C-alpha cells in the first residue's frame, strides 16, 4: 500500500486553479492516484504529515501543491528502483525559499538554501519525494522539527554509527523560510537519510508561484507527447559507445513491440540467454558460416540484453528478482560464449582454448569484483564528503576533478575514450563478434584477454590513487565476513593485525599463482602434487585477516583479491591433478556464479543467500580440493564439489525468490484470531 500526501503548508500556490477549472492540488491528487498511490490524503501542516508517517505501513509519496508535471514524472518517482527514498530534482533556476541540492553519483548529499551550499548546488528540489518504509520514522522527526522552525541533527549512537533524529537545540540552526515540503526534504537530508535523485528528462515538471507560471507550465506539459517521451526515456541517458550508437538507435522499436506482445523483462532476458547459448554452440562448431552466424546471434542477444532493461523502464515493471536475474544472466551469457570460443579453439587444433577461456573468465570476474566494490566505496564517500575530502590539491583531488570534467563533457572525444577504454560489456561483445567473424575463436579470446588486462591495469591504477585520497573504510559498513566469503577455517583463525587484511589476501594469491606457473612450464605437472599442501597453507594465510578491521583505504580490494586467490588455487590444483580443461572451466564458472550472487545482493541491498553457510567458504572449498588432489582423485572431487555448489546455488535462489516470499504472503494474508495470532 502506498499512501500519498499533498502538503499545502507554506506555499502561495495552494489556491491556484488549472485551465480546466480544477484546483491544482486536486489535480495533483488525481495524478498521484494514477501514478500508483492507493490512497491520497491532504495535510495542512507538517504535524499532520508526521502523524500520518507514524501510522503508515508502506512507502509514502509526499508532494507540495505547486508542482505542474506529467503524470509519468510522478509515476517514475513512485516506481524508481534506485533506492527506497527518492526526491524529484529539477534544473530550474533557484528561487528564494526553495531547497537547493548537491548530488554525487545520483545521491543527494546536501540540501538546503542556495547560499548554504557554497555554490556547489547541482539542482533544486522538485517539490515531491517518495520515502521508504525504513525512513518513515526519520521523516516524522524531520517534519516535527521543521514545524517548529528547527533544523534537525543526527546524534550518533554506538559503534555502528546509527543515528537518532532529534531537533536541534534553540539557536543551533534553522531550516529557513520556504514551503513546508522544502523544509521537510532539507531536514531529511540533515538527518543523514540516503536520498536518491530522480532527474526529469524529456518530460516536464515545474514548480509554480502564480497564475502566469501555472499557464506557462501547463503549456509546456501539453507540448510534449508523454508516451513518446517515455519510450525514449527507456534508453539509458549515459551508456557506452557501442550501446549508444549501434543498439539504442533502434532498440526502442523492439521495446514497443515487446510491450505490445505483453512480453515481460524477464521473458526478454530468457530469450537473450538462448541467443547467447546458440552463438556459443556455433563458435564451438567452427567453420566460417557458423562463426559469422554466431557473431550475428551474439549481437542480437546483446540487443535483447539492452531491451530487457529498457522494457522494464518503459512499462515500470521493476522487481528485485528481475534485477538479480538480469545480473546473473549477463555473466552466465558472457561466460558461455567464452566456453564456446574455448571449445572452438581446441576443436580446430589452434591451441589450448580452455586455458584461454578460463583466463578470460577469471580476469573478467576479478575485474567485476573491483568494479562493484569501488562503486560501493564511491557511494559511501558521496554520503560522507568530509571523510572523503583529504588534502586539497593532492593527486586524488586532481584525478577526481579531471574525471568530473570529462564526465560532464558528454559526447566529446575524451568522454567516449574514457567510457570505452574500460572495456564495458557492449564493447566486449562487439569485439568478440567482430574478431570471431573476421578471424577465428583464438584471435577473439586473445583480443579479449589483452584489452581486458589493459583495462584492468588502467582502472586499477586510477582507482587505487583515488581511493587513497578518499580514505573511506567501506568494508566496515557491511558484513565483511559475508562478502569475504569466509568459511569455517578462516573464521576460526587467529588475527594478524599488523599486516592488514589486504596484504594477507594478496599473499594468499601468491602461493597458488607460483604453483600454477610451475605446473604450466614444467614437463610433469603431476610431480608437483607435493606442493599442493604448501600452496594451500599459503592460501589460508588470507584467513589470518578475517577478524581484523577492514578500515584501510585500499581494503575494498580484499574481496577481489580473495576471489583471485581461490580461482588461481582451483586452476593450479586442476592442472596438477590432470583435470580436463572443460572441468576446470565448469568448476570456476560455478564459483563465479556464487560470487556474483553475493555482489548482486550487495548492489540490491539484499541479505545473505539462504544457504550461504552450506557453500563452505573459499577456505573450506579449497581445502577439499587439496585433499582430493593429494588423494589422486582430483577430477572426481572437483566434479562432485562443483555439482554440490551448483545444487546449493539453485536451491538458495528458489528459497530466496519463491519459497520465502510465498510464505510471507500467506502469513500476511492469514486471518488474525483472538490474542493477535492466526487461528490454526
């Protein structure tokens, strides 16, 4: 249930009448219902709004009475998937009394009067916001503080950094003049609430002060075709070069067709997986017609990969399940293609294709782990700009300023170079399709590895410098044990604090790396079986940092380092134990699926998978592989452990996305008997 509140306090637009003779506030109420609100209430004061927030049991939509906008603007606000609490942000010129905002990476990190932002304002509050259930107590506190003219402050409680919203003492600060909804969002930001920005693009939204402004705003709304604008809005505003010029120029037509056929985003995702699977099969078959056909199918599969997200944005059908499935499907498709290329190389006698495929998959996964955690780091830095500031004028400061300038110069050569050099998914798929169609799978895999390695070196170096400048201990803000993927051995190890968790994680990867190199260059890999226990002991050194504080400026790299350590150990043990390349690839593929599940849940702010403890941790899995190698049954052990992990992953997904939600739905729908319990 979504409750919408039209807040009339403190604005001169309350009595304005639209061209149809309807009061503007009444039209807003009608639009809020069309946008998805199940109930609309009017609040004359902030105290009334606070009382409604106290009793609300679902998301709350709040709007002032001075907003003139397309209904789609409010629908996008109500259905935005970026976060639970979202505020409308406009690029209109600032007006005295209105709240200005400063954004970083889509988050509102500061809000208040224009002069209070010291010239750093990036937009103005649009007069409407959606507040998530968990933020409703903070909303009520901010409303009560704003009602008496006080600016609320956050009082830290305990080591976890929780906050208690309390009005500031008299004279400690004031919200200043302005409408009630402006003071409300400024107070909410002052309490440290994570507020995401909903920008208005192609559609129209304006806040009006008088009849002349209302007439002009209504004319602007009428001049825009709402459905056509929504179709164009389904395309990402800032995408990569290949997606922008070779996909998004015509994919909206596919989106409209899919919507008319009543396809769901999930259905399109499944179709795109089938296209990628067919391309992988053709790459493995070989022969020029098959390779060209596979390249065409790969391109079409990528188009559909873009269409599923565009269809979700066009129809406003978002779900945590759909987002999770899209993330998992993207990686599964890419690695299936690598498998097809690897088989094709070996089948054609061009070399050890499976080794190249394993290397490409491992490199890309470790890259993605660093991408994910750097994004989390950057978001945390945006929420705590003072902690991220560092010394002004340092190299991190200059890099940050240069990056901001390039990102703002949309469409320039430097802008596209920056977006392309990092080797995003569109460019990866385009490179694979072109090289395999023009040459062969061997050239394709080598090209992916070379560009991927260069991109990893480039992004790794720059991000390391910027992270040292930001100095944000991001792993201290999450369950580090979960995202390290520690098992029973690592959790019980003593803590070696002086070396730090990152140093220990890197050290853990060195042993398996040395063993792998020795196995690859030696004439008899099986003779290195004695070295497996030694490599395992070095690997387990990474567990000595499990209990240490992960508060170093570079500790966000720990999960990626541990992923690299486990993958290298599995590959090295597989080579020493004589396991076939396809089996090693399959086992590492299952590991990557498990780890992408963790990062997808991190990005979607989900809890741990239901059966996470059954995955044994990187340490437990590696110990079992080592035992199998020492016993001379590595292939059997690797196949058994891989199959077990795959079953656990599927069962965990079914529990998380189907069984548990169904149980919760039945529990909430059950009638309540005497004493507040459901009758049996």
